[in-house]
């Protein structure tokens, strides 16, 4: 399967930046905030970028698509990403140890949201994960920050989500 990604270029009079990304495989689109630095992911299944540095730290937002055949069901996907992670144990899909998790409810038009705190190489990490079932698979929309930067940048993640749309459910 040959995948292509379409970035719609709408020139801004102020900064000449690309401002919309459309994923042709997993059928979602994102209005790219001016503060997000889009990064090469090396995979057609991942798209994301970094937020402006705070205290020398760059937080990240990543959207990762999974095909349906990679999991037995959406419940299996949820279990492996969040639900079956046990406090004090290594997380199933992250190289970190879970410290705490919380169900944040449903993000309208997108999916179920969770907040997980974990330890990675001695650093406390806050990860907000939104899980969505779509026509061709599943999406994991992730915002990762440190303990020192999460509260300062979570509003930017909310802004990102306001410009996120699933095209085909």
C-alpha cells in the first residue's frame, strides 16, 4: 500500500506557514497551530511535533494510527494503551513505569481521554492519551510533558484538539 499525506498549504500573510495536515490513511485532519513545530517521525503511521521550549524542555504531541488487525478489538487497544497498565509496573506500550492514571472522560467528536503519570529515566512524565476507534483502525493522540511543564502546556494541547477532526469514523 502506498500512503500519501496531503498538507494543505494556506499562506498566512504573516508567516507563510503550512496550517493544515490531512492524513490519507487514517482519515483525520489537524489545523496546525502556529506554535507547533512539526517533526519528521520516520513512519507514515505517526504525525506530530513539539511545543515551544519551556525551561529548556520541549513537550510533544503525537498522533499515531494503528490498523484494526494490530489488535483483537478496540477494547484490546484500550487495554494495551491504558486500562491494563498497573501502578508500579512497566507500561505495556511505553518504556516507563506507571505511577498514576485517571479517566478524563470523552472528548467530543474524538474519543476517550486518560491522564497517566509515569517515571522514565528518573523523570516524572505526564501523558494525556486520547483513544479513538475509526473506520480503518484506531488512533492514539498523545500529549507528553514533564511534571514541570504539563500545567503550562496543557492549554496548547486543548487548542490542538479543537483543530483536530476525524474525517471517517
